[in-house]
C-alpha cells in the first residue's frame, strides 16, 4: 500500500525541490488578499482558512507550518491522496517525453491508454457496447453532455431528477440540482420533473426504510404512466447512486434496481452520476455495482483524472446519435490528466483499494455510530465505503411525529471549526448544511482512520458545549 506509515498528521515525504513562494508568516496576508480580490462565490476558502503549501498522502501542510489530516480530498477527487508517487511519475513521463500537452480531441497514445484503462473497469455490458465522449474539464460539463446526448437520441426534452440531488453549476446540470437556493437565481427549472429520493432518516413519506423506498419507486412509475399526470416521456433519468452534497445518502440497492426496471420498460435512458462515487470510493469500483445496475450513461470526473481536471461520459452505443461537432470543447484533451487518471485507475484496481475502502469504511461507520451513544446531537450516521456522513441535530428541540429532531446547521459549522483547530479538514453537506462529510483518500491507514475519528469526537465534544440557537425549521439560506 502506498499510504503513509508515519504518525497521523505528519508529512511522510514532502515534495522535494519545491520552495513555496509564500513565506510561512504571510498566510494571513494571502488570505486577506484573497478576500479582497476573489469572487464572493468562493466557498471552501471561507470555511477552511488554510493556505496549503505542501501535501503528501492524507496530510496537508499550511503556510504557517500547521499540518492537517485531509478528509475532504478535493471533494472526493484525490482517490490516492495528494501527490501519490504513481501519479507524479505518470505526469513526469508525459512531460519528459516531449508529447504535446494540448491536442483538442485528437488521438494520442496517452489518450488511448487512458481509455483502455477506463474500459477495463466498467461494467461488462457497458464496456463491450460503450462509447466515450471527452467533455470539458469539470463534472458539470459531463452532466451537460449526458443531458444533451439523451435529448438528441430520444428527441425528448424532459428530465427526471431527484430531491437532494447535486449535479453541477452549469445550466442543465444546475436545473437538475435539488437546491432551490442556488437554482432559482439562474432560472434553471426548465423541463425538470422532481422525484423523491429515498432518504430514510427524513423520509418524504414519513415511513422510512424499505417501505419508503418502495413508495418512491411506485410514485415514479405512476407519474410516468398517468396520461393526465402532466409528466411527458422524459429524455433521461439522472441519479446519484449515493447523494454526496445532498447529505451522503446511499440509494438502496433494491430501489436502484427498481429505477433501472422502470426506465428500461418505458424506454427512458438511465444516467448514473458517478462523479463523486466512482473509482472505488463507495467500496465497489463504481457505485452502481452494489446493485448490479448497468446504466445507459455513466458520468465520470473527479478521481478519473488522478487529481487533475478531466471529465467524460461513457454511454451505450445505441445512444450515439451525435453528428460530428455536436458536442465540442477546447480543453477536452488534457494529456497530463489522462496519464494521471490511467495510473490512478490501474493502481486502485491492482491494489483492490475499493475493497480496502469497504473494509475501513465499515469500521469507521461502526465507530461513528458508537459516538452517537455519547453525543445526543448525532441524529444519524450513514455512508458507503469511504463516503461517510454524520447528520447533526438539536437535541433540545421537539421531534417530529417520527421522533426525528430538526437539523442543527450552526452546530455543524462549529464542529467543522473545532475539527480544523485539531488538525482535521472536513466539509458539510445535506439539506440544511448539517451533515459532517468524510471523504478520506482510499490510501488512508488504520492509524489515520483512528486519528480522524478521535479528532472528530473531540470536536463534537467541544462544539456541543456552546448552546445551540433556538430551533426552528432550517432554511437553505441558514447554511454557513
């Protein structure tokens, strides 16, 4: 395993030969200039006032010398952690070869190798009958391409999407996103039918469990089959096998199989957004493998680029209705990202890091659930593999008729701050920004996993000492 064997929180091997332009004492001035010069839309910079200058594996060193365990991993991008040797070597080989770095969508040996490495990991039916489209460099570009492809192939405009979904920040991807606070200002609501995602802890049907998932599937089929239900035959159904930004909510396997059956019987392409769940994150190489579902389209980004910008869609050949030039983009031939991505895909597969993610994730999930006995502010713990979420609630508030307490976004924000003080980088998500999300690299060691949980437990204790503001039904605008 390439995970660091050093003590948690310590850099095992700093990248040699690089002297950061910022002196350690200038971190505060860099953050101040960022606040003065960058857009108000910046997000991570507000909640994580760190100036990273070195990183290796799971460890990040700030300009002030503070070292952190990174449980954000570039929002799931860093499957192998920061600066993994196989990634660096792959990038160096391309740089040293003199190969062109910008080639639009022309064929190159590097691109051919990446495509081969990717197809070797795909579900067999898709690998045997698949086509790949290289998109712009971000996951949202791939979502746009998937929606565009299915609309052209089917001749339909509508789209089925789910409550709590997050698919990106460009037009069609934003329209499919469930967050009205970010969607409405962009006017992105065209031709979208919103369906309830099976969210056990806060079930939209008030029943939860298997019954809640069954009701979600029944409603979906009923809406599509009702000739006066107002839902025209859609171009596609877009679903995350595990909702990430929506609060780390795994889709039940039976429900995923029901969605596949419903869409297949009605001639609706099923699009799986694996931008965050892919490349071993959930304990299978691709999250759809847990249910045995083979989608018509897979949307891939983040970890497939080995930490560099890369996004693709892979789809069944029957959908390949595009004319030449129907979907283009200048930066879809990133040779460095393809080399890094191929190295990452092969490393994860050869070292069975997806199995490692399942094993370590199960242990972390068990211990997180154990923390709930000592922290009444923990309402729910869930996840799959190394995609974990802890939903925080207000224990002093009145529960609903299912005994569920209201979300506590202010408490979650304090936990994030206390974790950072203890050298742990985490992020929040969920409907009200009250879910602590853990996305460590697949190379995390047992010692690092224990350190993460120890620091999080300490942060929960410290944050809980401060009284929670009076509870009310949280609004998306409350999120920090």
